[in-house]
């Protein structure tokens, strides 16, 4: 029997909803997807609840209508500058008399790792497990092996309670439950960087409208995530101010004529702001557009470089840098990123099987939500469904009732 599950991204420019059908054999088909303009979010965080909820609910309604079915729960993306990540580690001695590792040994190490609580007013959004180490050797599944000590860790992301609560209420007010909260960068990375790239080491940069999400992998595991509060809307704002034009026209110029750096042919080329060459329209040098964009793009990658520091090690990142998100479509952006970050950079591509109309960079997060959420991320030896449900975790963390 198939299962219907949904995914929601409350983005800065658009709210997106997706409906997927999971077959009994584990296959996933996308049966409905919709997006709506969203004026209730700034830099990845909800600033106007009503506007954000209206956009999300309209997208959900359209996606369900398209699929001809309804969903009971959704995976919900989380982003915003309020999110912070840190590495938590725990260990446990093997308790059996014959020194064989048991599931309970792993659970004690896991509990020790998660013992540290976030600051008051903040809650954990996502715990992403790092390698399990048995007596200083990395092992995939140590259960049943001989050893003395288990070490494991989590890259753990916490966020502001109020921001989390608002996002949850948007979904609950549509009479849906949240199956899990998933970091936007992890969702898009799961979709755009396959297992081989993650094992080789890669940095995925998802360039959205309000924020840029980062996820860095080493040896197949997350080593860092981050959110830079700079995105495509900031480029549009710069063009609006620099060229003294309204933002809708600035956005149009960015999409139709923008490049990450100017070319020699731009020096003499003029483009029209409105495009109809009537009274009130005027032309601007194409080089002026590219120069404004270039400054902001360089600044963004310099912020990323400073944020990551020594983690930008070419020997540890054989997979290089992947760009995705709507901002990655800007011509020439790979070259600028490569110069600033000092690594090979390319635009990420979707895996085979994704319909062309869905396989757009701006859909990486919402598509990745289902692919990540449906995977088993529990400890080895645990049966599916044994983990605490996200609903009970959320209710305990942010103090809201889940009916």
C-alpha cells in the first residue's frame, strides 16, 4: 500500500509545497507541487505570520489538488540566521562481559553526546550523526563487534524558539502535522550531492532569495552547516539603489541582463530598464548592472570563506564546491566563487529521474526534503519507528501542545 507524504519550504520569495507518493517497495513519485509568492518572510525568517501562512496554505491546497489526494504530515525545511550549529560528542564503555558492542552501548554514547542543552529560549532543530568510532577506528555498524569504547558525535543545530514556533503554527493551522524538521542545507545537499561526492568531501552552497545555506561534507558526513543572511534579493536591492530604479525593474534587469562580472562587450552595450522605450523608460550601461552585481557576489563568497576558514581544505574537499538555488543561475558566478574560495566550483545537477519541469535549482530544497526525510537516520541496530517522534520532541522543546 502506498503512503502519501508532503514537504514544505517557507522561502523568502516563495512558499513551496510538494506531495509525494511512497510505494510499498520504497519508490518515491512526485504527484503534486505548487508555489506561491511569499511576502511574509525576510532573510529566511517569518516576519508576517498571516502573509506567510496564506502563501503556504495556498501552495499546499494547489499541490493537493494537483495530486488528487491529501497529506497527513509534512517534512518542514528550516533556515534563517537564527540557526547555529555545533559539534556534540559522547562516549560509552562497552558493557558486556565479552566486550561485544550492543545497541545499548550506542544509545548511552548518543545520550551522552546530546546531554548539552542549548541556551534558554533556543531548541535543537536537527541532530546529524557523525561517524561511529570503535577503539579509534571508524565503523559503519559496530553492533556485535569486539571492542572497549564507543565514541560518536552529532552536528547539532539549534534555533530560536519563537522562529521555530511560528513555522510549526503555519503547518498546524492547515490541520497538518510535522513529520520532521530538516535543515534546508541538508535537504538540498541530499538532492544535489550524491553519496560519492559526500564521501569525497564537498561544499554545497544553496543560493536563495533571502539567505544562502551552506553544508560541508567530509568523508561522507556533515562537518559544518551555516546560513549567510545574503541572497538574491540583496543583489536586487543593490541594483535598485545603485541605478535608482524600482525593485521590480531591478529584478528584471538582474534576470535578463545580469552577470557576476562584466565582460569587455558590456562597455558599449545599453539596456532599457522597462523595455518598451516609451516616455519614462531609459537605458543604462550593461556594465553598470554587472559591476553592482559583482561587488555583492564577491562579498557573499568572502563571507563564506571567512566563515569556513580552515575547513576549505582542497585535500579534504576532493568533490569541490556545488552551487544550487536560484542564485546559482547567474552567469559567471562559478568563476567568481572559484577565485574567492580557492576550490573548483560548478553548478550542481539533479540526479536522473527528476522531471525537467521540477529539476530547477530553486527546487533543490523542497525536493530534497522528501529524499532526506524518508531515509533511516537512526542508530545501527534500531528498528524503524523506535526513535522518539518529532511531534513529541517539538512539544517538549518549544512548549506547544500538539493535538
